[in-house]
C-alpha cells in the first residue's frame, strides 16, 4: 500500500507535537519537524525516490535514526514511536495545537493545570473564564481562543492542493495501467488549481465500464466504498480524501470533462449561454433537440456557444466568459516561462542545501538566475544573518558565479520588516545586494491602519524591491493579516517595487483575486518557490497555477524576464 509524503510528514509532525507538549529536548523536536517539512515539501513521492535508489540519509537533516523511522512509516504506514507516545499524550490533546494561538507550552498548561483534553473542554473553560487564571493566558487570549473554536467548528476539512495533487497523481497512474482504460484524467478543483480541494473528481474513458469500476474500488488505498454503480463510484482513501469517479464513453469525454471540471458557477453560466443558442448542455454532450452536436472535446463544447477554449484555472465565473466573448482572454503564464527564482534559502539559515547545491539545482531546471535570500538577524529561530555573515555569503556567491557557467546567483536577503516598518539591516549593507526582499514575520495582529502603514513604510525604503508572501496567511492555520491590499499594490507601483506570489504549499500567497488586482494596477508579480531545499523548486507549478487563476500572463510576471532586463527593473528604484 503506497504511503504518501503527506502521511509520513503527518506522523513525524505528530511525534514532534507530542514531544513538544512533553517539553522534550528542542533539538530532537526540531529534527522531527525538519524531517516532516523536508518530506512534506518533496515534489515527488518518497516511495518512488527510494525505489529509484535514493538513500533517505541523503535527505537534508535526516540521520540514520530518522531514516529508519521514515522507512518504517513507508512500509507499514505506522510508527512504533508514535504509538508509544499516544499512550502518554492522547491524540485529542495534540489536536488542541491546531487552534491558532495555542502553542505546545499553552497546551501543556491547559492539560496539566486544568485537565483540558479536548476542544469541547477548552470551549467550556474559556466561556467560564477559567483560562485567565493560568499564567500566560490573559482575557485577550481567552477571547481569541473562543473565536478560534467558533471559526474551527464551521470549517470542513479541505486538503491543500499540493497534497491532493499527489493523491490524484498516484491514482491516475494506477487507473491508466488498468486494462481497457483509454484515458484517465483529474477534473474538479484540482484541475482548476484551487488552493484547497474538497474531494478528487476523476474521469475515465473506456469501452469496458464494469472492469474499470471493479479496478477502481479495488485500488489498495481505498478505505471505504461509499457507492458503486454502473458508471460512477465514490470511495474514501486511507488519507481521508473522497474520490468521485465517472466513467464515460470517448464521444462524450469533452462534455463530461467540462462538466466535472466546474466550477459549478462557470458551468451554470455556460449552460445559460447554450440556452440562448437553443442548445442543451450537460455532462453527456451538447444537444440541439435530440441531436448531439458537440461533446467529444472541451473545445467543441466552447465552440458550440461561440467561445474559444477557456483554461480551467479561469473557470470561476469571474468575468472569463465575457472576456472570451470579446476575445480578451489573457494568454496565461506557463511554468516554462520562468527564467529564475527570486526567493531561496540555504544551509546558512534554515535551508537544507548548500549554495552550490541550490545553484546546480536551479541550473538543472534551466534557470538563468537564482536569488539567495536568507532570513535576517531578527528572525533568530531561523538563525537569520547579521551583516558579517551576509557579507561573507556575498563573497561566496561572487566566487561561485565566477566558477559556474550558465547560472547566476543573485545576492539578496529576506529582510525582516520590523514592527515600525523599518528594515532589520542597515542601508550600507542593503546597498551592496542585487535585491532586497522584505517580509513580515512578527506582530501579525496590528490594526489594519498600522499594519498597512508598516508595509508602506518598508516599501518606500530606497532599497526595497519585493514584498514576500504579502498577505501572511498560512493555509488552514493562520489568517491573512489585516491590510489594505489595494493600497499596498498602489504603493508598489508608486515606489517601483514588486509583490511575490509565494508558491510554498502552505502559503500560495498572493491570493488569486489579489493577483488580478495587481495586474489591473500594472504591478509585476514574482512567482517564487521560497525553496528551503533543492526539491522545493517542484512547488513552482502550484505558484504558476495560482498565478493563472489570477489571470496573469508571461509579461505580468517579474521572473519571466531575462537577467539583464531583471537587473534594470531591480535597479530602477534607487
Ligand atoms: P471541491 O471538491 O469542493 O474542491 O470543488 P469542486 O469544484 O471539485 O466541486 P465538486 O467536487 O463538488 O464537483 C465537481 C464539479 O462537478 C464541479 O466543479 C462542477 C460539477 N458540479 C457538481 N455539482 C454540480 C451542479 O449541481 N451543477 C453543475 N452545473 N455542476 C455541478
Ligand atoms: Ca472536487
Ligand atoms: Ca466531487
């Protein structure tokens, strides 16, 4: 039974959570967290890499002990260490960590001092104001916890795109190897590259429907069969994700793919357009009366209502149909358009690979340039660079640039934007860099005005080039901070700086609608990996997906520029 990267990462993270709650050795905890992150961010399935002969100990920060545990998880889906820990700390206690604002120390206090083991118990204690008796829990914290519990209750579990995509790819490969299958493709929100995914929708064409359904429900990751009909079936996989399968004949493939790709709002708008043309459009085809006039391809469906093909990422009924009618659809950016990456870390701070390894990996992807942008000193947890270490790194970069052909490392920094909007390193140092990326890593809860002013002040700084992960949200765990994004975008235009679309699976930040806003305001976006290892460049595909959802074309993206043109844009400011 294949165990996916996200499953391995979840086990390692849970071990780290429990050790954290127990107040164990921080180095040991960090080792597990690092391992979880490294595995969780791999663009390729770990099981496959191992099969191809990769040594687990070759992964950054993974020694023999961790490698053995990962191997155990890969083989059994389980881990003896975790089972043992579960006897000491019940899983419901660990789940308290999912609530924003509750770290291990607070959870430990809640558990030890108030015997709170579940979210429900926590809710009751907060309402009775028993939390504020605990050291470190003011009335403000109590209020925030109550709000978090309420927000949490309404949220149904959705999967991050990068995670859902890995489950989908393995299943598609399995189905394509099933006898009689002509084609198997993923539809639904995964095809539209939505940042989170509720369930997988899979479409298969075949002449032997029965065999395909039997093969589908026999997939070894299936935990539960919810329904099994003649042309459709729904199952739940071990990961908890639900999969809807539709089996169609090749002549209605296009109509079915269009229908199941959605979004629902887009479908409804297209169907209404069809009615104006006297056509009936459903998942079987496009019909005039009883005659089928289109439906073997998606292009034919769009053509029947007088439209060009609309890329899946745009199908949200957010103006794409009107744009298509007027020939105004954007030509969307593609992964291959990227000439480089402007946000990456190395082992000097919290990355896992050396400068040289990162440079060679970027070169192997065909990149012309890679900006090295370590954290700055204020971010002590990431061992951020002070001026001395940064200048030393600049020397190393100069040496590597002299040595390596066909790849240029740019000297950068991901400098902390401090609470008052000033930057964490002196101007004399920033002046020596090729680019300055600025980011917020603290004081997330400032008022809208203060937070916006803080960012504006930073962007007005003469050396500031690029605002990293502008909204600050973490998918499923941290809300965006409260800022006036339009004002930020207009500041970028006024000051000649740029915004990042961070492709990290947890971030996907800028949001799609904000990309659209930036495009309308004429502000270029950098699609960056925020790579912490050589494998993280694989995540750029999700950043590009998000950029496409935001209507961005090649010319709207900063890092589709050749190096020479890029340098001009980065220097423009000073
Ligand atoms: P998700 O699963 O919540 O991430 O989002 P989707 O878009 O994958 O939604 P899902 O799985 O419920 O349905 C897949 C597609 O099927 C959806 O994008 C459009 C189509 N669909 C589902 N229900 C309806 C419906 O009632 N009317 C129409 N026109 N299309 C529908
Ligand atoms: Ca779906
Ligand atoms: Ca579905």
